[in-house]
C-alpha cells in the first residue's frame, strides 16, 4: 500500500516573513556598525566629528550634478544619505530621536508648507497659485505662521553660520529685500559696487591688514547684491568660474607638456599664450587668466 505524504502549509511566521526594504537594511547595517561588536572607527564617531564629512559629501553631490553623471550622482547621494543615517543612529543611541522621526517630521513639514496641494483649515492662505512666484509667497506665509508659534526671531535668524559665505550673504540680502531694504533699481547696486571698489583702492595704501580685509569683504558683498538683482546665484557663478579656470589651466599644462616644458621653466608670456589658446579652443574670448 502506497504511503500518503501530507505536505503541511508553511507556518504563519514563515508565510508572513517579508524581505527587508532597502532603508531597513541600511538602518540595520548602521546599527551593527555602531554596536558593541561593530567597527571601531564607526563607534568612535560623534556628531562633531561627522560635521566635516557631511559638508564634504554635500559638495561631492554638487560636483556630480555639475558633471551630469547619473551614476556618480547616485553614488554621492548614497554617501550623503549615510551621514544622515549615521547622525540619526547616534541620536537614537542617546534616546533623542530616530531616523523614522526625521522622516516623519520632514513629511509633516512638506505637507504643512504646501497648503495648495494638501489643503489645511488652519492656514487662511489662497491655495491656487498660478506660478512658482506665487508658490514662494505661500511658502513665506507658512514660515511666518510657524515663527509665530515660537519665540520672537530676527528676520536673519535661521541662516546657518556654516553656510558658504556667498550663499549666506545672498540669503541675508534676499530676506532684507522682502521687507523693502533694497535698491529699487539696479543702478543703485552698481553705484554701491563702484563705491566699495573705490574704498578698497584707498585701503590698499593702508598699513593695516584689517582695513583691507573689511573693504574687500564689502566689495564681495556688493557683488553678491548685484548677482541677486541679476537673478543669479553668486555661489553658483563662482563655482562655475572655478571649474572654467581648472579646465583651462589643466589644458594649458597639457599643451606645455607636449612641448616638453614645465610650468616652472615657462615664462609668464608663454603661459599667457597657451592660456589664451586653451580658451580659444572652446570658442571663447582671450582675456588674460580669467
């Protein structure tokens, strides 16, 4: 007689088991790295020691965007996310907050600051913006409402001191302009630029370093205002200028190497010729070292 084999269904535990999401895997790996038997380096890190890596990774994301390399951008975004998860894990160990709290707070903020997408009876704000400019007005109104819920703040509060100086300067002048502290026409900005340059030239004859530094700072600040009136980002403009200089300088070096020359043994006149040639090869002008 043939024996009947009865196959039992999988247990409830095994049938409901699911594969971890990518985010859950990441959090689990981070917790293990920080655990008692984890990586010594990872366990030593603090919020203070991670600050420099957070800034570095953010700039590497910017570089990947500028280079238009999707694969590099994907990798750099992962590195930036690591810093956020790392800091969240440290906070969780101190019973301050967890990564899920960071995400939940972000979702609440996104919903609250987009009443035209997620209507809220708590905000008496028109919710039918016709363009991005009107959306920015709604965003500012929501921010004002949020500020009322907390202690009295300065208009300039909330701008991190760690921001790059050009970005922080432009954000400050944008806020000041919202309340009318601005030149009504760009001619006033140009006049201020010329005034600050004159003062810098006068400071050039001064013996003290401090006066030169202050006047140079004023010149840079006036150019930030000019960028804002042009509708441009001063930080982005300088970053692109840096990239142009890097590209042209490397090309100049390569041209000299092909001639068997090094920078050290090349005259300024010869470097100027090669520099201008490097610029012309990209169909650009021939300004000296710009």
